[in-house]
């Protein structure tokens, strides 16, 4: 009787490889179109790629068939804790076998690419740890002797691999067992003076190697992770446009909205195959139009995913709930820096961790995320190969595309060019699209169809007026509006002003709600639920209300901001265009507003205020578009140094990693997705110290709030790697500085 070998304490080697093979079949079926497209771009035959990909799956864990690893499994299975210092990374041993098998496959079937490089072995080597020329992930093995092989385990593993190859109609190549210390083979291939370094210097197109490697390793991760979990691959949506239309009708019914069919704008989105740039006012049904576009394009692609990207965590959370209602629980993932908190406590810890892993790598059929998650892959950080392999086979919606500063926009345009080249399809949309932004996007997506919601151009949603006094002097007008029963929104450009106004309205017993970014995650989530319940009659907020919160007010009093921001804010008033006598009052901006929106002192806010002063008293959507264009007239973002630097950085990061190496530690200055003059740090207010130290680490993040780095440096206390910060805090007002007048600079 053959001895049983284990890949995991609860899974035999045979069971794991067999399950990984099943997941591989499901994954390559979902990625069939991508494999063919990548082959056309990179010059490989899809069937030849499948053989190499399958080789990584059947050999990725063969290095576990050693005496040391099996003893570790026995120890764990006996309920004891093994000594991790005795473990030798199995990927190194698997790497040695895969190198030998890859070269044998190349000899029999020809090379995968036009260079002699065992990409299969590199994918196997890096399927758990980061791979780099410094080999930091394998420092212990550099000084260790390799473990003793279990010969019968190796023989069983190769027999299983041969059987699996046969099921696909392939022959596993005959290859010699590796000799010598396998870590030396790793050094010779990827070390500082290794073969790969020399090869990369003369490789004609590193993107070809990067795309091929990312696809192969991404598929291996799918196979390994699903094989370990014993779960089927849920690769793509099985909904069509008719299913979505029925859900849209149902949502309208529950909200008391009469559904009279799709609007012309939505119909045009639904019928567009290929890249699209959509410009439509708030309330036009852009979200539904984008989803109809995505489903039509996914059908045309044969298979793929939907990735919905937004500017902030708040907007991502809101859209996630909507899309989950449309497509069903389990089909929609959410990923941003705090997404895992939303699911903690719902499932077993292992399920939460697995869900977070799947979500952050875009493995669910639909993923809602901030744009940062896509951009990080360009820096080769995290599980970037899975993100690349999934994004390249997706319809990607980027909402509020106007909302990004030149740095982030520079990274985004490079990412759009990269993924569209691999076959991803983009829909870029916004309520406001200055010409300089539209020109930039058309250049990044040649041939993209531009769709405008022309039906609303002649309509006016709200009246506008400008008042040449600070917002702080509008208190009597706000009080009068609330006392007359009007749902009223007050928007300040910075946190301190927002808090001060909230305090004034509280004294008048108007029961206001204060909303800005300086609340703990727990309090902010509670406020968002309260705000969206439509029970709030007076909301005092910062510009966090500009995007995606599903709210509807009667009147707005706002500090002047750039025209596109004002238009976004105005979209929160009379959202469904069913009310009369709704209005927007724009007040003179403060000096602090100038520092936030116009640090280069170009006169942006003065031009904005003057433009609204000269606008009709009830501007149409066409009038508002004209205001945006007049304020930004002549702007050339291609000459902006931040935009140009970001363009270069996207490519420089990949060049620095020689296309395929991992980046475990991003450069804190240049490899960032957002640049700001006021860097923020997540900390926990000191008053929660006792509570936080008594709860699980994952729960502690509910008590975090972002504060300026300079303030944290002066007021922090670190206990067991938890950073607390001295500040005034309460759930109504949020965070305030202690004896620091610089609070004026706390934005949004």
C-alpha cells in the first residue's frame, strides 16, 4: 500500500493537486479569450501556453514530498506546534523540478516565447513569497542544507502529474530529477548577476514577458487557492441585460419611483460594444447604464469580470450594496483598505480571510473597489499577477473620472492604456467632464464612443444664486429654511468650518448631522446609514458628499469650490428632478479653501465664483457645462509636472523590477496612488485605548480615524504596535486637535 503524503494538514497531496487541477480547468475556461488575446500580443500558441500553465499546477507543491515537510504535517495533525525554523521553503524544491520539466517540455514542444526562460518555474517559485534578486524571502535557505526527498512521494507526484496531463490530451515530458542544492539554481536564474538579469537587458519587449508571466502565475494562484479551499471557481456573472432590467424595475418599485423604461442615454450605453466615455448629469441613471454596458460587453467577450472603480471608500461601500442587490450575494466583492471590516463577524475567520483575498485580487465575478487597487498592480505590489490577469479580462467602469488630481490621473491613463491593450474594455463616466479631461481620455482610449445625455441639457434642476459673504454668515438663512420644513444641506470646504457650523445649528436645536472624513470608521458607517435613511433634515458636511451618496435635499448652502465640484454637490439637491423651488446658494470661499483647491494660486476659485455670479438664475445642464468649460479654459494637463511624473512612474516601477519581480515595499514618495500636501495617518483616539486593547486586532480598525501626519508625530502613543493619538473626539463632531490652531488645514 502506498504511503499517503500531505500537502496540508487536512488535505493529502493527491487531493490537493486533483482539486487544483479541477480549479485550473474552470479558470482557463473562463480565461480562454484572454489566453488567446495574450497569445496574439505576445506571440505564443494558446495550446502551448496551456501545457506550461498545467505544468505549474501539477508541480507547484511537489517540493512538499520531503521528510522534513511530512514530519511537520504529522506534528500539526497530532495537535502540536511545529518548529518553523526547521521548515525549508517547498517552493524552492518545486522550482528545481519545474525548471527541469519546463526545459524538457521546451525540447519536445518548442519554446513558449522567443527566449529561453523557464517562466513556469518562476511562477512556481513565487506562488507564496515575493521573488527578487536579493532573494530576501529565502534568506534562511541560502545557508541551509536541502531536506531529504521522500522518493516514493516524488514518484507518486510525478505519476499523478502524468495522469492529469493525459486527461488533457498531453504527454508529461520525461525529465531528469534535479541535482545539487536547488537554492543555487534560484541564484543562477534570478540573483543579482543571474541569467534573468542579463536576459532582461536584451529582451526586446519586457511587457511581453510581464503579461505572459502574470497570466500564468495568476492562473496558478486561482488553482492553488481554490484547490486548498475545496471551492468551485465562480469566475463570471451569469446574468444578462434582461435580468438586470427586472432588478432595476424592482428597485424603483421599492423606492416608490415610477419606472417608464430605460432613458435614451441608458439605452445607448446598453447597445455600445467597446470602450465608452459617458457624460451625464447626476440622476441620469449612469450606474444602471454602465451595468447594462458591462453585461453587453461581457457577452460579446464570451467571459470576463466586471470591475467597478470609484474615488473613495465611502462611494465604494455605497455602490457595493447596490450591485450586490442587483447580482446576488457571493457574486460581488468589495476591496479597499477597510473592506474586510464589513464582513468580520459574518463568517468564520478563515472565510473572512479568503473572501478578502479573493476580493482584493478581483476574483469575484463583480468587484467594487477604489481605483487604488488597480493602480497598485502597476507597482508590482501584493498579488499583482492575479489582479493583472483578472483586470485584463474585464469590463472596467471608472466612475467620477473627473475627481482625480493630476498625479492619480497620470497613473490612471497609463493603466487604461495597459489593460485596454490586453483586451479589457473601459467605460469612463462623470457628471462633469471638462474638455481637457475628455481630450485626455479619448487619447488614452482611441476609438472610444462618447455618449452624452442630451435629453437633460435644456432642463434645469435647481435655481442658483451667489452671495458675496462667507458661509459662516448664512446661519439665519439656514435656520429659516429648516424651520420652513426644507431638507437642507450645508457644505463647507474644510472640517473645522463644518464642525463650527454644526455647533451653531445645535445651539438652535435644529438636530443637525455632522459628516466629514474625521470620524472613526464605526461612527462614519453609522452616519452614512442615518443620512441615506432620508430622516436627516439638516446635514452639515464637507465635500465627502459630492460622490455617490444616494441622498436628496431641497436646498444647499455651500462654500464656493471648483465648478465641477459645485455641480457634483448640486446633484444632491432635487436628485430625481421631481421637486420645485429647490436652490443652490454659493458663498464666497475662505482663505483656507484657496489653500485646499488652488495651492498654486491660479485664481481658480475666483474664476469659479465669478462664473456662477454671471450664470442664469436657473441654469440648465448645458449652462452648467459651459461654466465648467469657461473656468478650465486653456488648461493643458499634459504640461502639468505631476501628471507627467505619474506617467513615467507607472512604467519606471515595472522597469525597476525588471518586469516580473515583486515589490514588497513601495517607495513612500513615488509609488503612491494619491499625492497630497497634507499626508494622513490612521490612528486611534486616545479615549478608546482601554476598549481597543481588549478586542481582536481586526476589530480595532473600527476605531481608526485619519489625522495629519505632522499632528500624529507630536501627539502619538504606541502600545504593542497600536498607534493612539491624543485628540478631542466625540461621535457627533468627530476628531478635533488639542490646542492646535492649524485645524483649519484638516480638509474634507
